[in-house]
């Protein structure tokens, strides 16, 4: 929980101190919440460290962070238009949270029963993949009508189908992602105006937000893992730093809604890129002892075998 609360409070507080509006400040706080689990997972996998205790905790915590981050985004995105109406905000927030919780809680079980029947009825070679993509767009559209960002529905569709798909569907999804990711990144880049950083105030804000993004996850998550020992607490804190594509998506949503300005959009993108680039070398330093020894600590070996 510290890994969500600390980044959110720091991001919101820094923007408020910078004289930004409340809505814009809250949106930046939301952008700092979620962790990009893919970056850390790829680094740990390449180093052969996914079986360690700290790595398993990082991956599990990152998924929880993403879910909590989407809940935060669901509430924040209800602040998009019109004046601040507490009643309307409360209704929208409750609807968003109810939508997220219901799909997350019962979606997997429901799709486990529905998927085999749909697959047997559809005359398609890749029926289950077609079902997964259809569910993705359906829940994304439903999320928008509920009053939250489409990414919330897309994420929940993935959760719902996780246990109903096999390696074939994952391979096909990877292919689609590899096709679309360059377009996503190009869209992010086209909206970034580097000239905004010629302003000393904006450049300073970017540096402060980047430092806060690193600090908040490192200490927020690391302190919660101190019971495992300083070494593992260090590794977990470092592993939770990257924001990657998650922060960029939130920034793009905020810009599209007109909540954040061009300056702040650039700052959030810099934060996302900076934390992503910082993670691999920091992980290498944090795991240096294990990498150099080539052996696991007893607790880690027990965890792996158990």
C-alpha cells in the first residue's frame, strides 16, 4: 500500500506546490502510482533471477500496484469535465470501482465457463483469441461508458481471460502488441513538445518529479520489505521503480481529456522514460551479490523448491 500512497501523495503535492490545478495535480499523482512490471520482469528473466524471493515479490506487488493504480485512475478520470460536483463524482467513482471489482473478482471464473462453449460454437481457427480480443474491446467500451479510461477495461479483460488462454493465444497477442507498440510510442512522441523544457521552471519540475518517482517507489516499497532483510528490501524497492508505458498511457489520457497541460504532459513522459531507463542498471547493482556468487541464499532456495 505504501508503494501506491507515497507516489500518489508526492506527485500530487509537488504539482500543487508548482501552482497547478487540483485536477492536474491528482492526475500526475495517478501517473506515478502504477509500476511497469514488464521492464523489471525482462531484466530479471535475462539474468536468471525470476526464481528468487525478491523477484517473485516484485512481480506480485507490481500486479497489485497496477490494479490499485487503475482504481486510482478510475476515480481521477471522473474529474474530467464540468465543475467539481461532489455528488456526481461520488456516483461515478462508485460505479468505476464497482465495475473494476466485479470484473476482477468474477471475470476469470465466468470466462473459464464461457470460453469453451464459445470456442465450440465459433467456426474460427483462432476462436479463443478472437474471443479475447472481442472481450478486450467490449470491456474497454464499457469502461468508457462507466466513466473511466478504456485502459481499465482492457486490463480487466486480460485478467478475466488469463486462465482461459494458452500459449498460442499469448503468442498471437505478443504479435499484435509488437505491431501496435511502435504506433503507440510514436503517438506519445508526437505529442511531446521539447521546447517546453526551455522554460527553467518546467525543466526543474521534470527533475523533481523524476527524483520523486524514484524515491517514492524505492522507499515506499523497500520499507515494506525490510522484514526480509536489507538486501531484499533494496532489490524490491529498485524493482518497483519503472513506470514505463503505464505512466505514458495515463499522461496521454490526461492530455486527451484536457486535464493536463502540454508542459505537464512532457514532464510525465520524461518521468516514465527516466524511471524505465534507470531500472536495469539499478537492478544489476541490487542483485550484484547473487550474480557474482552464482548461488542462492538458503531462504531463496527453500522458496524456489517449495
